[in-house]
């Protein structure tokens, strides 16, 4: 079985660099064959332990993946193609962590771009296309609804959204292939592990863009997930994941060099400090939450980036030092489909649709109704929520209040889709709208109520994976009985 899985990984390694449909189809065909090989394993009794693996793949554009010269538009500031890259400050990557309980697995993945969509109109380059390929390549051990791929939202990263000039389809295919390759390698190299979690208050490293309630609160908890050899030292894990709610905007609008912004140097620093091959940085509920970097010493963005990353890394290592072993090994996960009617008064759907690269057919766009995914996973006593955009802190805080107190809660922003700002609660929308157009939160927003809708759907996803949700907010009543079945 191990040798055949190695062949699957090599297929992705050999084909991924060039992207392209032939490599994608060949690996999918091989993976389908491997599903049959895994039948005997599936019939075996579940192993009462967790196994964890991690891996990394480079996704820095080059002349092959982003012809003709490897230059791409960077995303995140203003509107339109104003920032064509002029070089690489630091390579960018896909990083993945896989957790498996002997029966079912989940994959937590980050790609260092401004954002990526569930599906693209130009071809099968989306995050759900990658998830489908991962399911096939692992013989169903990691089901597609167990894959949660977030973008780190670097404003020095390639614009895979399209608002700021976009990237070629060859690059989208390349990133998709690297997501799959990283997860498959993490799956193949998994080892027995216990999970430990440490947290640290890092509120003082964040700024809300608004000062008036309810938009003044930030999620300042920095969360570290550590995979440790059974009986081992959590200070020397075999894999690590950081979850923190700072926008990746230390590099300003004048920058034209590609980088992952703060998540890149923090990941690299944790890899050195902890001795792990891969440290995954999953941004959290980053909506309206900016890095407080104004007092970071430095003459320019690059020095400030190093300084801010050092501050985050220091808090992360404090969280490692306080880590405690978690209980339980059972895994479950779910994707729920959400439909939201477009209601942005600042940008018409037609105008925004003319810019973005997202699929423009049902179920992703049906008239003026937007379709997207909300996800959740459970690993023992750990809960993970996946938000399809830049979730406001109220969404994470709602989930944290709703799940049992003995569970630890993580939130992944820009996960499996990117619908812009998920403003919540809706009661705070008037202040956000009043700040437009100088502030872009209301500009890049599907509707005033989408944040509440996503938050309520997170609670439904928690119920779907067997978590006892302890509150039902009144704002969720409008979506009671909503059909969340996947239409694909």
C-alpha cells in the first residue's frame, strides 16, 4: 500500500510543475485505481490513535507557471491592475497538515495568495477541484469535505481573485496541483501523534479598522496546534499549525515584490525554532482586523515585516510553552452549501462579476444568488470552523460561545472560497457602509447580512458533525430549515 501511495505522490510531483489538464487527469485516474487497493485497509478495525503528517510546496510564479516572464499582478489594494510584480521578496508556498484517526482524515492547507475561489470559470482550478483530487488520491481516506484550504490573504501575493489584474490559468492550475501534492505527501508521511494546543493573548498586535461597538472587538487569541510523538515533548513537535486573525498587510500598497507577508516569515521562524519541516499558518477571522505595526522599528516595509513577524513568532512560542494535551481521537467533517442574495449597494453584481475569475454559473451564481461553502471539522475535543471569506470576529466569537466549553475552537478565514468581507453582526453594517469608499469593507461584500448567515451556518455545520450547539441566536431563525445539501 505504501509503495502505491508513493506512486500517487510522484504523479503529482512530476505533473504539477507544468500544471495542465493531462497531469491532473492522469493523477486522478491513478488515484481512482488506488481506491481499490485500499479496500482491505478499510475493512480493518479502526486504529485507536491519531496520525499526523505535514508537507510544503513552492508556488512562487516563474516563466513556466506564469508566462511569459513569471510576473503577476498582486492583489488587495484599490481596484484594477496597478501592481505588476517586479521581483520576489521571499518565495511563497502551500503548506499542509493532515490528521487521520485510522478511519477518516482532515487536511488543513494554506496557500500564500491574496485569495482563491471554490471554482473558476476558466477551468477546474478551484479549491473544491483540489479537494476532489485529494479524496481520489487518498482512496477516500481524506474525503473532499475534510479538506479546508485557506488563503493567507497576502496583499503581496498573486491576485488569484481577478479584481487587481488576475493571474493566468496556468498559474491557477499550478497552485491547485501543489495543494494536492502537499496534502498527498503529508498523508503518506503521517506518523503516530498526540495533539496539544496552546494559546496566547496577542490582542495588542492587532487593530480594528473601526472604533465604535460592535465593530471594535477583535479576536486576539493566538492559537497553536501541535502534533507530538506519543509521550513526547510538545516543545519538539513533528508538525505545527498557527491560527491568528491579522490581515496580511504589513507590506503596503507601494510594494511590488511577491511575498506571503507576515505568515511566511512566521512559518519559517517556527520551522527553525521548533525543528519541524512544515509550520502551517492559517489566518483566522481577519475581517476589519489589521496588524498593529505602526510602532514596529524599521525604515521601510521590509524591515517592518521582519519586526512584526518576530513579534507574532514570539507569542506563538509562548503559546507552545503553555500547550496542553487534548483528548479524543475521532474525526468528522462537513461542508454545507449556503446561498446568499447579492445586496451590495456600492458595486453592482455585473461590475464585480466582470472583474473576478470565479465561476459564473449555477450553483455558484444563479441569477443574483451567490452559492458558497461553509465548513466544520472535529478532531477529538477540537473544533474547526471554515469561513468563505474575511470573517468578522463576531463569527468566531459566536462559534466559541456555542460549542461546549471544554472544546477548543479554531477559525479558518478565506477557506475554500473568497467572498470578501463577511460583516457581522448585521447591526454593525451602517457604520461600515458609512466609511465607504475610503474603507473597502462595504465595497467587497456580498450583502449586509452574509456574516450572520455564515455564522449561523457554522453552527449548523457543528451540529452536522455531532457537536452539541448550546445556543441558537435569534438572528439564525430566518435561516431555520435552510437546505444546505451540496448541489454538486
